């Protein structure tokens, strides 16, 4: 399989922006010795690496900001993020690529707010139409290649594509050149070869000034492979963004051949269209019938069971970790604990379940009252004790999971609250964070006092949606979980890393990314 282009739901680990400051701040001589051209500055602005400023504001950028932008661009392209414009980096400015931004900024979102990334069609039946061909590919051949390209994506979200001849279609494909009326003019042969818009627009535009080919040979440098570009642009038309995973179809730079999707692309599709399934009428009706215990803010749908199953079988049935809606996740004694209904899984590392699990959590937490039938909020104190919250009470366990104390939530110097959604001890400042739905408190366990100025609004955790289902510290990093997705948090910048969210099950649990998964998460099968 060859290279590709990219999606916001990245699978794997991503170089974080926090390294950029170290890489470039001590090297501001960069601008003086190897200054970028105006064309290169405009490139970095166009694709989101440099912030665009209003015309009324000076367009002078500091050496550090430009070097940081170069480092971000290098990292996204898979190059060492040095902040220097070396030869390999300068080649990026000339390479053929997609015209969609790599990094969406607030300013660009405001300018094109009707084009919302990470938004699917909200349905599985999608129409498409090819409006014209080009001088080197007939319209009928383009239709054939589009049909094949759509078939690459369809199985991974259960999509059904139908071509229409005359009526308005969801995805409309056309060839155009220069300024073609959408606000994003093409630049002639080379460089930008195509761009596409996410739902609800869905248009796919190919630069008519390119020489488009059908499976061009390796030596045909002047010919652009229509199929390779079309598969990438289809990803945008379905709602995906660019990815920095070089092997993914959604990688922004042109590479051939394209034979199939990368795991990164597949997980992006599943996460995106899983989210859409949640808001379907069937899923909404099911959600209204769930018990209060199982109706948390999570957006992950649940699978249903056949009516023929007996009550005894249902009681003894262990939820499938890959397709269930877990109640919370927490790190205890260096291991990952996942709670769902009356069950707990323990993982020694990501994707590695400890032998003997899952177990009923009452078998693990000796002395926990039997009327506690779900664990939603749990954390490990700095002294190694483990605390389980339920309502306005808590139960404290020793490091050997034996009950040592029962207490009231007011002992944490916070008022009676309806329910805490998660609690964790930050490795950034060793403070205990107690999070409610829209507020949080910061507590000092050493002095048993609440820090001044609390509670505060959850909006302070920028780019993290709330209410959250869980917050953990794992391998020195902070993660927030909500529904089927999670966010990695940058404590220094006080915001979520921009390449998140990612799907929880396939990153943290031993869950394969297969098309079969969709039929369960969409409640189509038992």
C-alpha cells in the first residue's frame, strides 16, 4: 500500500507541539541565516501553521513564531521538527498536495463556519454525481474510478453510495481551474491538485490544469493519478481531516499508489460515523429506556440482546469491552482499571488485560456495600489508598483493597454536590481535582484544604468537552475520557492537544478495528 493523505482521529502516538518550543527557541538565528520567502510564509498561513492576522495588523512574524511554524509543518509531514528550513523541508512547499488545511485554526473556522470538520452525513445512504470529465479522462471513466474509490471507504462505516444523473447529489465531483467560485482558487499545474469540503457541502474539485491519468507509471512524473487523489478527497467529503500518519490515505501530500485504507483512516471513519449513529432516532429511543445508572453523558451506543435470552443468562453475561459503554476508567497502582456495570477489567498496559479479569468489582474491593452496583468515580490518593465515591458518600480502601473508612464528601471541603463525575491526582502539581459536571475543585491532600478560588468552570480545560466520564494520569500524561473518545491534555498550555480526540476502545483496549464492529455499535445486530 502506498502513501496517502489524513484524518483527525489518528491511531498511534503523535509528536506533540510541546517539543517545538525547546527545538526552536534557542535557534532564532534561523530567520537571519535561512529566512523563508514570502511564498513560503503564505504556504504556512494557508495550511494553518502560522496564524493569519487581519489586514489592519502588521504581518511581521517573530523568528520564534516562524521557526515554530516550520517545526509544526515538519512534524506533520513526518520530518524531524528542527524548525530549520533544510532542503527536505523546502521540498514540501513544492510537492503536489491537497488544498485543504492541515491545522484548522479558530480564525479559519470563523471564516468558513458552515464547513464543519468532524461532521458526517448523519445517514448511511449517500448520493454522488460526476459533473464533468477532463481532457485526459472522460466523464464515464471518472465515474468508474469514483465508484471504485467510494467502495474503498464504504465497508468501514456501512455506507451505501448511489450515483445520480441529474438531481442534486450529496457529493458532487467536478474539474475546474484557477478561480472557480468557491473561494479557494487553484494554482495551475503542480502543487494543489484538488480539494473537497466536508458535509453538508460535500463538493470535490479537481484542478483541470493538471494532467490527470489512470494508473500512471512510476516514471510519469507529470501525470497525477486521479484514483489516488480521489480516494483522499472522498475522505474529506465524508467528514475527515488531514492526518500526520504518513501511511494513511488522509496524509496531505500526494503519494501513490493507493490500494486500501490505513488503520488510521478506518478508525477515523468508525469514530466519525459511530458518533452519527448515536443521534439516530433508534438510538435516541433506546437511550430513553436505559436505567438512570447507565444513562451517563457518554455518547457511545449500547448493543442489544435477543429477547429469547433468559434473565439468568443476561445477569451472568459479561459486557464486551470493545462494544460496551464503560462507566469509568482510572489508573490504580500503575494499572488501568475499567469499570462497567458490576464488572472491572484490569490492564497492565494498553491492550494487555491481566489474567483472571474481568471480575465483579465486589470481589476486588472487599467491604464495599452490596447496594453499590456501579462505580463511576474512583481514584488513588497520594498515600496509596483508593477511594470510591457514590452520591455524597465515599469508601476508602487500603492498598490491599480492604475497606478502612467510610466518609462524607464534605470532608473534601466541598459542598454537597449531586455527583462527582471523576477525581484524579495531578502529577503536574500533586493536587487532587474533583470534577462535577460543569465545575471542578482543587484540593490539597497534604494540608486537607481547598485551594482558593474554587470551584471553577470546566471550560478552563480548553478543548476538552464536558461533562467528562473520567480523567487519568498515564505515563506522566493527562487524559480525559468522554463517551467513545479521549483527549490528551497539555498541562503546560492548559489545553487538549490539537490532534485529539481519538477512539478509546481501539487505543486502550485489545479491540480490533474491523468492519464487523460497526454492526454492534450501531445496534444493528445483537
